[in-house]
């Protein structure tokens, strides 16, 4: 019997406040569960606008603790209600002055499994993230969930192959990549990098982008979220480039082993020859 996981992702427009944004994602999750999904992931800092288009201290107010903040607590309740694994990207405050771009991973029974903190922090026009976030310091965790081994890599991280590989070495079968990227900056890379990473590391990737324009800048988030398989092929169509959308797809995890036997990239790695890659 095939090891098929029905997975979901949400690309969403900003509603104007956290309460309605969280409520909207709850309804998307319930609909995904009605469609039989067993895991769902949301976009980068899903419960807030992409405030990094500006550098203003007022935006630290979006931050909350993980896992004890209100959003993750609500998502744990939602996981228990729906029986789904949930990937929850939020702006995390650990203590005064310590802020991270984080994703919590919650199992299908509501258990908090842990979190990933974004490693690579951009600081360019429209993406002033170093103003808000410290670089991640929790490594590359892969979480043993009810659907399998799940990792997270956040937005700008996707340009760096090292993390993709470490997630593969740590056993990931599915990696969620919640993002906020806009038309004209790197849209030509959007359907190139994640499929290439899926091939190189032989696992599934859920690539999630915001959609629409928001109040704090000119970024035009172009959606087109998708799932891609270990052969680099899209699983179904990509989402709209203009509209909010819930995407639900069946992922055949047996394909991972088939590809690893056929292409054998892990067998042919040469870590003994790679010392120069980690030199400053």
C-alpha cells in the first residue's frame, strides 16, 4: 500500500489585524481537514503583515513567545480539533532584545514538537529583516510527526543549499518553506530553486508565498505556491499569482526511496572533500 500523505498549504492576503488573520487561517485549516489533509503549513509570519518592508520599532509588537504565546496555543488547539500536523511561522520574542523569525511545528494531537529559527537574515530594500531578527541558533531540526519527518526552511534561507542538505541528512521527507517574496525581485528563481533543492536532496518541498500588496510597502507578493516532489516535478498546479488559495495535494512518500535508490546522491556524497565549504 502506497505511503501517501495528503498535505496542504495556504497562501493568504493580509486582513489588517492579527485576530482576523488567525481566524482566516483556522478556517482554511478546517477546510483542509475536511478534504482529508493530515498536515498544513502557513506563510512566513503568517499572523502579521510583512512589516520588514520598513524599519520601525512599533513592529516589535507583533512578536510573541514560542510556544507559550497566544498564536501557538491556538494552533495547538486547532491541531487537536482537526487531527492535522501544523507548521506555524511567527515573529518570536525569546526575551527582551532577542527576536527571531520562527516556525513552530505542532503534531496532530496538539503536542508542540519544537521550532526552527531562520538562519539567513536579509537586509536589502523591502526586506529589512536584520532590524528585527537575530540569526537562527537551533540548527536544522527535523520533527518526527504523525505524517513523517518534517523540516522547515524559511524564505531567504532557500537561496543557501547548505541548509537544504542538512535537513536531508537529518532525515526530512517533507520540508515546508514559508516565504514572503515579491514580483520582480526573485520571481524567476521561485520555480527554480525549490525544485532543484528537492532533486538534490530527494524529498518533497512545500513552497509557500504571500499574495497581494500590503500597507507597509510596495512589495507585490505573487503567490504561486506549490508542492514539488523529489524528481523536481510540481505535484498538481501551482497556486494563483494574484489570489488567496488553499492548496491540497497527495504526496507519495514511497517516491523518496525510489528516487534515492535510482539517483543515489546520498551514496555518492564526498564530505571528506568539502572542508573548504565551511571556511569563513
